[in-house]
């Protein structure tokens, strides 16, 4: 699978990657693989669903943090048990065996005819209509690995070399995003520790506290989005989380509750 990912791509592909990186730059700074980030991968590689997975092959389970977005159906309430009963996927076995993190299509690691004979295809992916996969490794250690996985419905064409190579271009940027998210989590932890056990303030993330502070200044979602270099939709989602955490129903109540916590 030796290849020069950038060598086969054109100007349009590089522009799509840069646009994607611009879009996710300020999304959910404490979560490298939020649903918003995953959904935007579909703008650079067409697919029906995207997931981030942390897999422990020793205990045969998906660890906390595994998340997905899109329109692929699951196998029902016992989805994970059904997956492990039939699997794991050949791409998962490939990561564990080789420690190779490079973007890979299912056809890069196993022939389609052989794949269709496996229980994972016959008993799991096939019945729910999933087409062969594209996977980008993020990290791998003995017994477990993390990756971003793209799905297509059964009627869709297979992934091209272009799709694989574009996804490979994103891997160092995702790893850098992980490092940045870790710094924000440390910063948020320091801020919470300094909050002198103020329950309301400590319940909010660093970004949520920034947004509530700007709400308290009377700024609209659009004005907050412009100041923080995020989208108004992202501001709205953060505020929804704030309302749920604080048990309030509106902007004024959220700003009042946060201000009261800081005044204690």
C-alpha cells in the first residue's frame, strides 16, 4: 500500500481539504472528533455516514468516545454484540496486525470476493446495506486502535484512490487537532479547579463559558459567532447544552445563573 497521496490529487482536491480545515478550525475545541467535525468530512469524501471509533480488540468492545453521524442504519438494539459475533472487520484486523495508520479501503486489504464470504459481510454489513468501507487510522497500539471510518450504502460506488488519498491528507491535521483539544481540556480543568467549587460555572466547558459571558453582554448568536470565529449554528448548539446543564430555558436565565456563580 505504498503510495504518494498528494501526488495523484488535483487543485480541486487540495482546495476541498483546505476548505474543510477552515470549517472545523474552531468547532468544539475540547472534542477533536465531535459530530459536527465528522459530518463535515462528507464534504471532502462523499459518503452516507462517518464514525470515530476507539476499538479494544482484547475485550472486543468499542470504548467511550466512539461516535458517528449519518444515514446508515444500525443492526438494532444489540448492534455491538452482533458486530463482534460476526467480526471484526478486515480493516480492523489489518490495523491490529500491521500497525499501519494510512488511509485504506476494504479492497486494499482483502479481495471483495473473499470479503463477501466472511461472516462480517454475510451476517452484519450485508443485511443492513453497507457498502465496503474506507478507514483512516489515527493511532494504534497492541490490542486496540482508533480510526475514522466512512460508510456508503450498498448501491453506492466503491471508494476511489482519490477518496483514499484525500482522507490520508487529513490524518496529520486530525492528530494536530487532538493535541490542541488536549490543551483546551487542560485549560478548562485549570479554570474549573480555580472556580472554588462553584457548581454552575464548573458544569460548563471553556467554550460554553465564553459564549455565556458574551450572551451576558447582550450579544446575538451572529455577533458571538463572528467574535469567536465559529458558526451561528455552533453557538446555538453550545447554548442548548448550557440550558440543559443549568436547568434553564433561555439566554437571560443562563447568563444570570453563570454570573451568580461567579459572584459567590
